[in-house]
């Protein structure tokens, strides 16, 4: 029986090492995803402002139906 216990303990140690590495990878992925979300929000805001500016320009030039 002691061999079985040793094998089980070895497997559990291997699982712990593997999951610890995955946690670090997931932390990096979450950080990078947060940065992407922030950049997307910034671009979205800029496009919204540009859309408003173009709409006002079109109205001034009479390019839009009233």
C-alpha cells in the first residue's frame, strides 16, 4: 500500500504545480484582457464623438434631410 500512497502523492504534487502555472497564466490573460477592454472603450468613445461632429457638419452643409 505505501507505493500506492506515494504514487497518489506524486500525482497530487504534479497537479499542484500544473494548476499554479495556470493561475499565473490566467492572471496575465486577465490583465491583458482588461487593457484591451480599456482601449476598446476609448476607441468607441472617440468614434461616437466623431460621429457627432460629422452629423453637425452634414447639417451645416445641408447634406442631411431635415
